């Protein structure tokens, strides 16, 4: 950064973003706007910081750090399944391909039966 004749740098001081906090916010699936709000910066600053810190775009960085949050949520769901039948049913449908089948059988009437449609007479106004 260029310096003034007084020896102080030009421009605003660089905003420091807590890397650990950023990664934790990604882990709990916060959006870019929510992350920027918590960190007290703009979305543009978050995008620029990701590029400078990780050498990647925000979306690539987010994908790398959101996996821990998903794994934690999955672990919690599996623990809940042992205590809650609804969660166990939902997980079995998601992961085991189970589903509720409602079988409908069509009864075909005899060919001799005629179906008549009754129409209402037109009312003249």
C-alpha cells in the first residue's frame, strides 16, 4: 500500500475477518448475505476476502466448508431416529427408498352394462 509523506498508509485500514467464524457460519449453511451481516461487512467484501484468503470464489469456498455442517445435521438426525418414529420413517424413505404405496385396483364393468349420463335441462332466461 502506498504511504503518505507522514509514513501512514493511504486509504482505509484493511478489515479483518475471523476465518474460524466464517467457516463455522458456512458449516451451519448461512447464506452469503447472512455471513456478511454477522461479520459486519458487505457481500462484496466477503467475496473479495474469499478470493484473497482461499484463492477461490465464495461458492467454491462455501462448498468446501459447509460439509461439516451437513455431516453434523445428518448425525443428529440418525440419533433422533432411535427416539422418534417419525424421523426414522422419514430417513428410511430418504435413504432406503421405502415409500407408502397406495394400490388402486380398477374394476372393469361388464361390457353389457351401459352407462348413461344424465344431463340437466337448459333453463331459459
